[in-house]
């Protein structure tokens, strides 16, 4: 089996929680280096720039980019200039215009580009997509509600304009856009901004999916139990994805979907793309976020305190 030597760029929460252990457990990738402004993961040499990393490790073939979305353009351009295949965390970029250039930049450089959507790899997603195939959809309800204080402690970038609750919310949109047979069309939206922040803390979105209404609610201020649920009413019964789409139930009965982790599947897909020299850069979840900012009414709510 080919082993791809890979470097991580941006060693924050998700790099440490998921990317480092997933690569360590993979026999397809070897973590050779990290590009970081701070401490690299234990046992991995760290470098300040991609150029320095590549000079020290000319055999590195790919990078997995785990920095926040703003600033990705430069990091990706740097990686491609050093002949590296590229995989990026969601959301893909700061703007649609930036994100739309990445696959073309990679093609021009003769490299592979993968814009990942980790929630699409949750265990319930593919079985849900197959079950929905051929059914008539009557109604969809999404409730994606979590406490930002728990999941993003002290992360200033999460409150930059354009992100806020869309950072987790885009995960739900990545699942919906994968499992629903028709494209979603946004009809109206309400974005609620804390008085002291430039990004929404809660969002309601109303879409049409053909004739069926799709109601989506995101909340970043949910205390107590956390909710990452999608309910779909069809002519053939009720489908429920819960716990971030890792669990599936049909008409209230749990369906066995396995427990393979999202990031194991994500890296497997990257390996398939590398083997077939194909890129994967679906931007549809990100377009829905941009639509929400275009159509959405804005309301100010109480100040947010950590
Ligand atoms: P984080 O803990 O803030 O880490 C981001 C890292 O990126 C930093 O540690 C830093 O790495 C680097 N960085 C470069 N420019 C930065 C800037 N302007 N501000 C802050 N950090 C900067 O963020 P994260 O939670 O890992 O999220 C990173 C990406 O992964 C985001 O796109 C996020 O949506 C996605 N993601 C996060 C989670 C999660 O649960 N947290 C889950 C799935 C996906 P160095 O210290 O190495 O320089």
C-alpha cells in the first residue's frame, strides 16, 4: 500500500482532537511534520511556514489544513506552490469567491484539492441518503443547537463577521445537501446578533425542497443537553438523524449504522482522491450560508459573555 507523507497546518482544537489521532491510526498516511505558530503535536517536528517544512521534508506530498476559514487562500496558494496535494477543514474559506477558486488553482498546479465536510461522513448519513431515495419528502426539521462556550472556548475567530453559529450550522447543511434529492432554495431567514458581536449567535432558515418546507434552527447558546438532530417526514415513514447524524432511526426504531469515526472516513476519502487523482470541492453548504446573509433579517439580542 502507498503511504502518503502528510503535514498538518494549524495545530488547534480539531487538529489535536481528530486529525493527529486519525492519521496516527491510519496505515495510509504518515504524519511527518506540522506547520504551526505554536507548539507542534508531541513527537512531530514543527515549522513556522510551509516553505520551511517542505525544505526540511521534501518527501511530504500533502497537507491537511486546520486553520480557521479566514486566511486559507494564502495557505492553499503556498501549499500548491510547493507541489502539495491539499485537504481543508470546513468551512472552506472566508468568502464564496475565494472558495470557488481553490479547485481551479489546484488543477492548474496539477494537485488534488479536497474541501472536506466531516459531518457528511457521520455513520448515519449514507444509510439515510439511501433510505430517502425514491421517497416523497413532506417536511424537514433541523435543530442544531450547542453551547459555544463548551465547543469553542476562547476562540476569537468564531465571532468574526460571517461565522458565528454557522460554524456548526454548516455541518447540518452539509448533511442536508448530501441526503436530500432536490436542491434547497432559501425563502427567508432571521439572523440574531449579540449586541457586542459581529456574527450571529442564532439563526432560523426556511427553505423549500420542491413542495416540502424545510425549517432549520441553529443556536450557539444552548445550555444543558446539546441537540444535533434532523427529522424528515416522508410518504414512507419518519427518518431521524441524531447526535450529529451518527445515529439513525426510522419510525422511532434505531437502525444499525456502525460506529466508524467521521475523520477515519474523511482520510479514507482523501486517499481515494489521491489514488484516482480527482478533486472534490462541493461548495453547496457554504452557498446556503451566503444566501442567509443575503436574504436574512437581522435582529440584535443581548450581549454574549463567555
Ligand atoms: P482553533 O482551536 O482556534 O485552532 C486553529 C489553529 O489555526 C490555531 O491553533 C492556529 O494554529 C491556526 N491559526 C492560523 N491563523 C489563525 C487565526 N487567525 N486565529 C486563530 N488560529 C489561527 O480552531 P479549531 O476549532 O481547531 O478549528 C479550526 C477549523 O476546523 C475551523 O475551520 C473549524 O470550523 C474546523 N472544525 C473545528 C471543530 C471543533 O470541534 N473545534 C470540528 C470540526 C471542524 P497554530 O497554533 O498551530 O499556529
